[in-house]
């Protein structure tokens, strides 16, 4: 058994470290407090969205609506949350609740999550357009203050990444309920026979995903200072890529919260790195895909060797 | 209008020869400055010509020693968050100025603020940003909408039903042109908008949308558009066998070509207007002026490029297939735009 397959988290860390080293070499200006913050601050909302996606993937589903949902949360944050915080908070709570309901419905009616979430993405998108027919809104001052805070020693982006990874690791890997939730993805029947209500567990997983989706939207607005209805659409695919890049798998409840955060940082860094390399935009999507495939191939190589021996 | 004609003849004569009256002090002041273009989208003819205009102007200026470097960057997915990251990367790359054609007027403000705080000059054009520290070279899109109805009113004094082709939902340009059209219809109350459809500034989307809507519409006298959607609309009317209304066009080559063919057939006349993609070269020169220490107001306005029956032949000759009618701006044009904003 190799070191990499025993500790699932090592490969994502190694990929990020390698990419970071190359980026420092190509553009030495990034090697500073200021530089690291600019490099990673927009990865914070991506990391939160990736955690949301991870919670869904953990219960063997996939969420194709998270990008639109984060956009909607951003629009709410830039409008209601700023003008009347109470109503804003209530709408956010309603959004989280509707995500939980969506999870319960997917399980109760045995609907394919991929279709339901894709369908709901148009509902989120429509609501977002309804709130902000044209780009605008303002970030609440406190949100802007949180996202631009300059803590000592480490830039905000890295502090936030550690915080998100720490909290979700505790929730998923250490807390009892996290173990049960991972069990839903691993062996739902066993969890059901143990006396748990699967509908409630799925609703909980989706509700938590909704919570992180809302947080992602708020973090995004804190960074951009305002929103538009299409602001986070690309988060859908980025978040899925982030989960997988971070050592998660599509089935079996095998996910890693710290890995997911690292995966999100790696994706953001890959885009910056390609931009520093002055690669033509026509090639950038392809090159980003190549980085993704390279990391996945490395994982397959290490895990595959392990699997063959067992 | 005189401004347009002047720019036009400049374009016809041979456009980009930057016959500047010697190297002034202002130009030497920027000889060591580096400028980057942050562009959010390159997927249509307008943007392609825009990038080409910028690159030609930048290359000439670099060769002349006016500026050290001017590089163009385009994001691959046309998303605001991606462009915000790109702008932050450009700050890290140490550019002195960033010229932006923005994916969103507001969603980039955080990144723009970071740039300003780092001492970088930010100039936005076409897709402008609202951050107060940035310069804006804007098009009066509302006037563009209003003038379409004005033109139709001059052609159709009795009024009639209008079909409105809208742009991409949720964008500010779409909102502004729409608002202008609404005001125009209020001014000329013989007109009423009897249908509207989103054409997303693309011929095929417009064609599909109009074809779906046509059977439910009464007789249409005129079509107000946003550019890039006129030819598709005409195709839909043609396919449905309906009488061709006056379609206000948006300077695309296929639209102008169609107009010429229609005119040859039955004397069809209309008006075409849009913002010239060469506005990127104007943004470049304005940025150069700011870097040179000139006093430049934060809000500038570019005139739009109109094509009438009289200028159709010459413009169409100048416009390559699949492209957009264009004019490239010079330093003199930039200075006159700045001066007119000062007076206004």
C-alpha cells in the first residue's frame, strides 16, 4: 500500500503544492501576503460551493443547480439582506429549507437527483432574474468588512479556507451525524435497518448543502460588492471538479471535506497559473481540463496499484 | 453626426495609419508603461473585430515607443467571477493600467477596487464597471433605443405595430436599450409594441424566437432591435411569407448585405446603427492620456456608428464577410472625446 492511497488527502495537497511552487516561480509577485490574497480570495466562495456539492455527492446524488442557487443567494444578499436584514435572513432560511425539501422529495418519490436539481436550477435562475433584472445591488457593509479583513500573518483567503476545511471536517468525519450521512452514500439499506429515517437524512444533507450554498453566495457578494443573476453559474461544474480533485468519489459516500477545499483552491490556482503563462484563451479551458485529468490520472495510478494488490 | 462622418471618412481613407503630429511630451511619459486589456468574451463577430482593433492599435503604439507593452487577455467562459480573478491576476502581473470590457457592470467592482488600491489605472468601455475609481467610456444605449423609434416615426407617420427584439436577459445593455425604446414609444404614441422576444444578439436565436412568435402577431410595421439580430428576424419574416417591416439593423455585415439586396430588389430602406468595435482603440488612447498625467473626466461618451442608405455602399465595401462595420480611433479622436466631456 502506497502512502498516497493510505492517506487520500496527500495527493490533493501534493498537487496544490506543486502548482503553487510553479506559480511562485512564474510570477514571484504572488509570493506575498497581498499576492496570496489576490490569488485565492475568489476561491473562498468556490470552496463553499464545493462543500455544498460534496454534501450532495456524499449521499450518492449530484447537484447541477448549485451554480444557479449560489447566484440566487448572492442576489438576495445584495438586495434584501442589505436593505432589510431581517427579511433577508428569512429568505435565506427559506432557501435552505427549500433545498432540504428538494432532498426529501428526491428520496420520497425516488426521482433522479440530476434531473430535479437541473430543473430547479431554472427556478433559481428565474428567481434571481426577478430580484435583479439587471446587475446591481450592494453588499451589506459587514459582509464586505468580513471578506476584506486583513488578519495578521495569513491573508483572509487562507484563513477562511482553513476554517471551512476544519469545520466541515469536524462535521463530516468526526461528528456522529456525519458518519451516518456518509453511511447513506455507502450503504443506505444498512442505515435504514439501523432505524434511521432516510428521508430525514437526505433532507439534512441537502439542507446542509443549501446552507453552504447560501454562505457561498454571501461570500461572493462580500468580494464583488454586488451581484447579478448569472454571477456564479460556472460554480456548478467547478464544484463537481473540486470534489473529485479533492479525493472524493461519485459513489459510496467517499468524500473528504479538507480535500474538497484544496480541490477548489487548486482549480482557482490552475486558472491563474495559465493566465500567468500567457496562454491564449482558446487553449485555456483545454489546459485546465488537462490539469484536472493529470491529477485524476495520478490518483488512479496510485489507487489502482493498491486495488490490484488487495 | 458630423463627428460620425469625420470618423467615417477617416476609416474609409485607410484607418489605422496613426499619423500623429510628432512625439509629444505626453507620449514619452508613457514609454515605460504596461497596459492590459481584460475582455470577457470573444465569441461573436463584434468582439473579434474589437480585439483586432485593440491589437493593431497596441502594436503600432508599442512600435512607436508610445507604450512599453499592451497585451490582450480574454476569459474563456464569459463569467463575471472568472473575469474578477483575471483582473486580480493582472494586478499581480504588475500592469500600470487595465482596460476592461466587463462581463457585469457591478460584479467586478471588488476586483476593480483592489486594482485601484494597488495604484493601477482602470478604464472600462462598452461593458462598463460602476466602481467610482474607474473611468468609463460608455455608449448612450438608451439614446440608441430612442433613436430607433424616432427613425421609424419619420418613416411611418401613421404609426403601427412594432416588434421588439431584446438582447441577453439580465444584462445592463439590454435593459438600457429597452428603456430607450419604451421612452421612444411614449414620445411617438402612434406606435405600440405588440410583441417582444429575446434574440440574445444572435441571428439564429432571433430567427427562432421571431418564427415562434409571428403567427400570434398582427401586421408588423417596424422592428426595433439591439444589433446582431436583424438578419435572423428578416429570415423569419421571409419564411412566414409576411410583409417585410422596416427592421432597424445593427451594422453586422450579413445585415448590411441583406439590406443592399433588398434595396436592389424593391427599394427597401432602413437605418443601421451600433457601437463600432474600434472603441477598444479609443479606450487604449484614453488610457494612454490618463497614464500621461492628463486630466480626464471619469465619464466619457462615444458616438455610435450609423449607416444610412447614402453610406451603405461604402461601409459594406469596407466590412469583411462575417464582420461588423468598424472605425478605428486615433489619439486625436480620444482627445476630442475627452475635450467634449470637459465642456459638457
